[in-house]
C-alpha cells in the first residue's frame, strides 16, 4: 500500500531554516510527481510546492517563492522541502502528497513551528 512518511519538522526561530523529508513506499516513486502541502490551525490545507517526475519542473505558492526549494531523489524514494528565511506565518503541519494534483495519498504530517 502507498505510504508517505514525513520528517524534519521542529521549532525554529524566525529567519531560520529546516529541511523536510518525505520517504515514499508502496508505489513506483519515479513515475509520480510529488507535492508538499501545509495546514495551519483553523485554515484549509494549501499547496506549498510540487515537483515533476524528473525534478526539472517545479511550482511554488507565492508565499514561499524564493525561500523554499522542493527537490527529489528518485533513487531514495524521497522528496525534500528546504525551507529558508522562515517566518511565523509558516507555522503549520506539513504534508507530502502523491501527484501534481492533490490525491488521496497523504502522510501523517510533520509540525513546523516558527517562533522566538
């Protein structure tokens, strides 16, 4: 069965950085685009970034452009989200998702808290 396991979240000060990872199993990872979403308390889950099968195509939410970078390692079945210049508004649970468009396959999420 499809499994997505996120890690790398934590508490970080404003201006800091974190690198999230999502390890996939149960499907041929290299055949699928992958995405990162986030959900803050009281808000809907929203797309953060997505990456094509090859990794050469990426797409970002306006709020994270220039600060976040999505990448993938098809040999390790892993998608990454490098987050720099973090601000309190980035505080959310971050989820990875299979596909370029939202699918039903979600991980358990990893909490990112940006606070001084």
